[in-house]
C-alpha cells in the first residue's frame, strides 16, 4: 500500500460482461487513485466533488439520491460535481498500455444497490444510517429531509418522497422497490441531477441526453414529461449558452409530440420562454421554438391559451425568417391557432391580412399561407379586412393564371374565395369588377367534387337575383363605400 499500488480484488460489480476485464485486471497492479473509493472499481467517469475527493460519477449520484455517504467515502461533500478529465485520460492511457479494454461506467441502479448494502453493513442491519453531506439548495428540493428506516433486506419501508407512485401503489416495501428499479425513474433521477447541477457541462450533458432519449422512444416521452423535469428544462431555455438553449427547446419539441403531454407542457408555463426564444433566441433555437408552438397548438385546449400568452406577433414576424424551417412551422402554428375566433380577431388587429396577402402575391409559401387566409375568411371580421385589403383581386388573379405550386394550393384559394363570398353586396361588387365569374366558369369541373361544389356556390352567389338586386345598383358607389361590418371593424 505504501507504494500506492495494490493487487486488484473482485469488485461489487461482478457481472458476466465484466468477467474478462476483471481477469485481466487481476493480473496487473492498479494505481489506487484509479479506483473509486465507494465501488472499489476502476473508474470510467471520474468526477471531483466539492471536498476534493474523486469518485465514479454514478456513485456520487446514488449517494445524493439516497442522502447517504458511506464511511469509506470519508467526509465527502457532493454539492458540486466536476469531471476529472485529467484522471480519466490517465486511466485510458493506462488501459491502453496494458492492453485492457477501457472500463464501462457503473450504472446508476447498481450504485444504489451497493449503497443500500453498505447502509446495512455499516450499522449491523439496524436500519440506522447517517445523512451524507449532499449540500446545496437544489438538493433540499429533491431529497428527503428525514431518511426512512430500512427493512432487513435493505429496502426502504416507505417510498422516497421524490418517487412517483403508480396506480397499484401499496405501503409494502416490494412496491417501493419496483419504483426504484424502474429504468424510466432512474433515467429521470440522473437527468435531474445533471439539469440542476451548477456546472454548465453537466447541464449540457443532461439536456443532450434528454433530447436523445425522447427523439424516438414514445414511452420515454410520456414518462419523462413530469412537472419537475419540465420545470428544470424551462429554467434553461433562456440560457445564453447556445448548446443549452438549443437542446432545451429541441427536447421540448420531442416531449410535445405526444398528445398526452401537450396540455401538460402549456400548463407548466413554458410558452412564455418559448416566445422569448422565437423573438430573439439563437437561430437554431428559433427553429425549434416555432416547431414547439406548432406542435402544442395541435391540441384544442391549448389554442386560446397560446394566443393569450402572446405567441401571435412573433409567429407572424417569423414568417419572414431567414430559416425555411422556422417560416414553415410558424405558418402551420398560425393555421391551427387561427381556428379559434379570439385568435382570428387578434391576428386581424395585428395586420396579418396584408402580411399574408403580400406573401401570396410574391409566391412565398402560398400553400401554407392560403390555409391561414381560409380560416380568416371564415369570420365576419376576417372577411371585412380581406375585402378591404384587396383579397378578391388577388384571388381572381391567381385563379386566372392557374400557376399554383400544387393542386392543394389552388383548392385552398377556391376555399378562401368561397369564404369571402359570404361578404354580401360588397363581395359581389368587387368580384364583378375583377371579372370573377368568367374565371370561375373555366374552373368548373376541373377539381374534386368538394372544390367543384364551392365553385358552383360562388357562381350562384354572383348570379343570384333578388328584390334588392333587381333595383338599379350604382356599383362604383358601392365599391367606394364600406358595409356595416367594415365600419364596425374600423371603429374597433
């Protein structure tokens, strides 16, 4: 021991996958500083804690999660965790020199299992053990202030306060152990430790892991969408570090893909920081923020709330973004939000009609923009604003040229025009002036049954004769006047 070397002994983490490694290690002398004081294993991910001690990372996380420091760890303080890159490099070089495969990190559950064994062994199975120095305000919010007594087999007799109780929960220790053994629960615990860390590198690692875990795994997206995890992500969204902000918003997009998560996310208060990112965040973060708002707007329960929280102005502004992804997702978000009348009124007051018509005329995302205009044309206020803004001339011109980027865009244009046809005499006057009837006659029978029906109804409206229309009408005077709806809209 005086030389700082000793013969390798079988660790607590004996497993078939590590058997070959253990045999090789048993044949060589290992520097004692390469071994974790808690697991007695060759460290794969060494970290330095506040007290200056070095341990395997997951052993530290397990100590914090159980509020326990074994006697063999000395007076360790786990409030701060810093990667020991120099030691990790030295261990890897030593392994390469001795032709030994690099060690694999101790998994979190195995570390917890070892610590529970130590809890009993240190105190003769009495179930009494001391609280370790976990330190820090964050630790107070995630660990119990009083640790419950352990049963004779090392399991706590009551669940830890931060454990989520399943519907089958009972007071038996076996159910508690199932909670602690749940891989999703362990993943959440490890993520929380990193996201709540004071070290930027840990936060980056936590967010990157969360983003990766939720990218393809549906079950993980459901189980990790918890209030405390959402709160941790929310606190990192305004970060001035690119990696933190980008991964925080991207992970949120992944979580929002599940229908069950959408309302939960909005109620967690994440929409305001998302709006701030869309206004002035990093370019990639803005792309993800637009995607998140689009995803969240798919749920009917969220539409009004997102509009009230102020998402409409930045979404309209994002239609001019340099990023195609941001533009398209913002347009889709506006389409779904404009299905609600209160949001349509807000958009009209924000001058959305002129913005959208200008985009259609310039050929900028006509398909998505036309969908939003269809929604606006479905309301009285929207029709009045669109008639005032020259929508009739715009639509007739587009239909006469028939140069749409797709059949779907042409059909949307017909649908929006059909919405305007409910605008009464003002619409008829504008349509007559634009020569709409001849253009529509050429479209008859060219589209689907649904579209052909709309064309037929518009033509019926234009050709309709009633007592009011039999009277001589001064079309020039009518075109220069505003109907009652327009007057009401302007007075607002």
